[in-house]
């Protein structure tokens, strides 16, 4: 009888312990929204005829706020279709190209998803020949 009483007490003890635990954490979305307030801002400036920085290194799965600024005196674009296909971007640039007039800027919330090195170029006539290209490395 004493043995049975001892066993009967076990489930009650476990229930009591479970009841003392912290309330369950609120459910988290599987994928955070693109406009994550914790995102790091990265800036690419365009000029005649280069991107600054020319090479950008980002981490896969990390949210970033990409700010593109045309500091030049002519129209430029950032063309990186493979990069934008391998990332979540809001707004998603049409054709993977962002065209900016002089003095104009654009802000895109991105989350690179796939590691790799993606070419960036300016598709304006002869600009890449003059050195206006670079790369975004996702690791
Ligand atoms: Cu250009």
C-alpha cells in the first residue's frame, strides 16, 4: 500500500513542476517581414563610373536595408538579376535593375537567401567598360 501511494504521488509532482514553468513564448513567424527593424543599412553609391563600395559582403538569411544613391551627374543603374533572384526583396526590382537619375536614391529591404558571388553592373552604354561593375558576395 505504501508503494502504491508513492507511485501515485509522482504524476502530481510532475504536474506541479510543469505548472511552475514560464508561460509559453509567443509564436514567432517562420519568416520575419522584409522590413525588419533590426536590419543593417548598407549603402551603395553610384558615380562616373563606379560603385562604392565595389564589393559588398552580406550574410545569407540576414535582413538588410539597401540604400542606393546616384551621386553622379548622369543616369546610372544597378543591375544584379542573379542576386535579386537569390534574395527576398521589397520592393523587388523589375528585371533585377534599379535605375536612378542624378541625385536620386532608392531603398530596398533585402534578405539574401543563397550564398554565392553575384555580379553587379551598370547597364548604361559603356559604363561597365569604364569600370562600373562590382559584386555582392553572400556568405
Ligand atoms: Cu552607370
